[in-house]
C-alpha cells in the first residue's frame, strides 16, 4: 500500500457491498450494490463493461461471487431472498434463479462456490446456510488461457 490509488470506477448509484476479482483474468472484476445492480468491470476502463440487473429485482444485491470453474459464470444474492447464476456471455437474464416466496422473504447475504465440489453455498439474515448442488459446472472444460480469453469477447 503506497497511500495512492491507481484508478476510480464510476457507475453504481449507491453503496457498493462487494468487489470480486476474476480468478482467471485479473483485468476483470465484479461489483454489487444497493442500486439493484451487479457490474462487470475491466481495469482498463472507468465505466462498467456490463450491467446485470434482474428485471424483477427491486432490492439491493448483497454479495456476488465468481465460479472457480468457469471464467464467465457468477452468482449473486439479494435482499429479496433470491440467489441467481449468471453467464457474462448471456447478460440479459440469469440462467438459474431461486426465489423465496411469501410476504417477508429472508434476505440472502452471502454466496460462495466450493472450489472442490459442485456446490453453491448461501447464507441469510436469519442465520440459515443453504447448499445447492450445481449440475453442468463441475469441471473446468477449457484451458486456463481459454478461460482468460472468454471474458474479452
């Protein structure tokens, strides 16, 4: 730490809750915010490359996490209790969603992929941890160099 910053990135319209670097390509990172969006950033640009905003979301996104097996896959959790899986190559909508039903859903506050098992783990404001089995994301199907280049598309 040299008491200097390298750059500033603009785009969110509220507090940013998490920032996560891509495990395959250090030029890319994700952020999530109170403004109901997740964003993909490239270190070489000051504005977000993509905005991920579930069409029916009316609440903050509390956490965001890259898949350890696929460079373009990530998950997010939100205050309305949802957990979603997204692919940066298809940014219009999540390809998997899990919602809580009822008048008072418990906010999901944390999300992590296992690095050794095909599972996704979430935690919520009620103290509950849930484990989801993932199908189709179990193994790395591309070389590390191929994974790195996927985000540049």
